[in-house]
């Protein structure tokens, strides 16, 4: 069985490892940050330690203990917490990386509780490398874009739709949808567009360019 002194040491180590990843997520303004990761890893560690000790404490003679029974519920139960970290902003989804970091750090907590200190520290260091260094590499070398919803109301005139489409194509990496509604009596157009626009492209430039098209009365970009 694991002594109470060992349990406290393992919980302290898990708190430190959780704080390392939690601080990185907090710095990037993610929904699950420092406190969430620390509490998660501490709880997972305690669940693992209790699972091991209860297995030995209540094992019957001739019946092998199952130290993974309680710990297994942590892996499946962490799903609800990860789902809460995933947020949808219009056509974009944020929080997937944080959700996976929560799930992985829960397993790190189980590893600490089981006494795999070196593996736990190495895993945390690798996660920090993935979250930090690869984020810098992606921002520098990988062209990232986000989906934008654009709603435009304009007076109908020949060529106005073509001008809007060409302009959006210039600003976007991919035109996902282009829907037109025309009011026949008052000759008004409502154009709804979903396009993937480079993250570094400012919305002000897009709004100014669309506003310069003759006939455009109002527009909304999300």
C-alpha cells in the first residue's frame, strides 16, 4: 500500500505538473486554465492512489486486486469537462486543444498516482513543447484562416454581385458559400457569404473594400 506521506508527495507533484500546462493555457486565454488543470491532475492522482490502496485493502484472499477500476472512471468521466472547454463561435470552433490537454493531464495525474514520476514529468514536458513551440511554428510558417459570415444588403444593379464575389475571393482563402436573395419590387439584394479569411487579414480592410462598392447599403461581418 502507498503511505500517506507518499500520497501527499504525489499530489504535490501532480499540482506542479498541472500548473505548468495550465499556465500555458491561461496565457493563451483558453477556457480551462491554471486552476482547472491543477485541480484536475490533483483529483486524478488521488483517484489513482485510492484505487491502488482500496484494491489492496479490500482484496479477498485468492482474489487479485484491481487497482485500475476506480482510475478507469477518470478517463471516461473527463469527457464532460473536455466538452465544456469546447466553444463554438459562429462557424469556428475553439477549445479542442484545451480539451485534449485536460484529458491527457488527467492521465498524467493517474501516472503520478501510480508512481510513474519520470514518465509523468517527461509527458508534461512534451506537452509543453507541443503547446508552446509548435504554436510558434504554426503562426510563423503555416497559413491559418478562420471562417467569417458576411451579410450584405445592396441596391440591385448590373455587376454588383460580380464585384462583391470578386472582392471576397481576393480577401479569402476559400469561399464556402455565396447565397443571394433578391426583392423584386424594391430591387434590393441580400447576399450571405461564408468564407475562410486569413487570420492576419484585418476586418477593417475587408469592410472598407466592401463599403466602396457602389450600391452597398449595409454589411455585417462575424
